[in-house]
């Protein structure tokens, strides 16, 4: 055992971060190219290249870069025709960005529970709500509880694992709804052999610093619909009709990615497959270490899924007392290990009071017991061992932490 002063020295020296970027490719070269050529702002060859690379990688014909993933979601909702006072079904167990973007267009989220096996949007709950909670009127579907029109479904592929999309897509076809995939946490993940992001009508990515590949910040709208792609691009450049005469027919946004960011993004994307291998190795090591520890549930990969294990998250199950994830996270932090709780399910979020929610008890159970562990692509075996050892010690002490 380390003494307290040894421990605090170690903590001071080296905190194992939750999920940080890995810069090991052409980032310096490409950024230098931007600086040398003066292409540093929101137009430039790297922006075009990044869009082509991401579109080719995911398998969508069109890709439009944005300044972040939230902007991508906002634009995707606009081009998908979501109107003020419409409703969009969205995963309750998700980072808040997709629900916020729904509000940006004046529409409302309808929160859908997670399924218990892989923690993704529950297709059964989607089916049930659309069949039993909604009614057709004048060729459109309306939520019986709120009277609002249902326009779209926004499944969020959380933590690197895909949602079970086929039944969600079938519902969308049946009720004439648009499917907007949020792929921010799952770039490279596959559903029945196909990359997520190419399966819905339109999809969104984030290149925030904690994602599997980063552009420092950035996002992307992906679609196979040419008219939608053109409109997405138009909206991200202040809806400028004509660069010469400088006329704007409608209100647009300044949402473009810079060439500097895209340069980093291109370099990162060149390494994506390598990074996915690293994430899966990290996941395998955690699973082997934890799967036999009682009170710990490790994440499962569905038979139809290929997960990129973006953020390795375990559930602390059946531990006595309250707030154990928070207490364990604090304890890990005091040992120099960053761990994090999962997002508060959005149906409980004060920011989204007023939105309709189906019953979401699975998401609440997951949230109450989830703990995300260090998962950076560059996590060394030594650091991962330290995380594993510390958690084993806590488990051996019957999860009693102060
Ligand atoms: C699921 C999900 N959607 C959207 C976003 C928003 O992306 P950004 O931070 O680039 O705006 C994030 C995270 O950042 C996310 O995790």
C-alpha cells in the first residue's frame, strides 16, 4: 500500500484522464500546411477533404462539416423539416445536446427509455408509444397526450454501441417519420455489418476533444439526400444565396468548420481504424478484469453489433447504500483516476421540463449505477492496470468508500 504522501505525490504527478485525444499522426504537418498557405478559416482544402473522407468512411454520399456536433444536430433537424411545436422521439439516456437541438428549432423532445441489455433507445418502447400513445389525423401522427405532431425519431448511439435500428426504421416507415441518427459517440460502430450514420435519413457526428477522433472541435451532417446536403451547407454559411451579390433569402447560421480544425480532423481520421482497435483492446482488458467481480456489470456487445467502446462504462449493481457510483468516482479521483457518472436521463433534466416522456425506469436504473472509466485511445497498459487494481481494492473492501 502507498502511504498518503506517496499517493498525493503520485496524484499530483499523474492523473489518468477519462478520455483525451491521441495526437500521433499527420496533425502537425497538416496544420503547418494551413498556416503556410494562409488557409486558416472556414473555407479551405482540408474542409473539403475532411468532408470527403468522413462521407467515404461512413458510407454516405454527402457530408457537410460544422463547427460542432450540436450545430450538426440543429442543421439536421432543420433540413429534415422539423417545425416549431413538432415532436421528436429521442433517447432519454444521452448527453443533452440532441434534446437541446430539438428545442433550438422550437420542437419538443419525447423521451424514450433505454433497453436494459445494451442501454440504447428501446425499439419496443418506440413501437408502443407510436401505436398506443399517438393517433392519425389529416395524414399525420399526433401525440395524444400533448396534441403535437410527431415528425422524427432521433436515436443516439451511446457509448460506442449501436442502437437496434431495424425496428426503429420500420416504425419510421410505417408512420412516415424521419430518422436522424446521432453518431457522435459511435463513429465506426456497425449495425448488422453496416456503419451507423448511413442507416437513417440523416446523421450527425461530433469531433469534440473527447470523441474517438477529434478536430479540436467540429461536427458533420451526413446524408444520402442531395437536396438536404445542399440545404445543410447553405444554412451553415449564413444562408448566403450568392457569394458575389451577397443576398440572403433567409436566416442562416455561421456554423462552418475551419480549415485548421479540418486539417486536424483529416489527420485523425487516417488513424481511426487503429484507434478502434485500441478502444476494443481496452474494453477486452476491462471486461476480463471485471466480469467476475460481484456487483459489477460490464457492458455487453449485441450479436448484431460492432461497438467501438468509446467510453467504457460499468454498472455497480446491488451495492448497499446510496450514491455509490458518485462515491466510487470520488474515491478513484483521489487516487488520481478520472471516472465519471453517466448523464442524468433527460426526462429528469430541469432544462427539459415540459417535454413529454414515456416511462423511463430502465434509464434511471442505469444512470444510478453507471460509472465511466478511463478510455483514452492512448491509455497505457500500466495505467489501465492501475485503474483495475484500484477498483479491485474497492470491491474487496465491499465497495465501502468514504
Ligand atoms: C451523443 C452526443 N451528441 C451530440 C454531442 C454534441 O457534440 P459537440 O460537443 O461537438 O457539440 C455529443 C458530445 O459532445 C454527444 O455525446
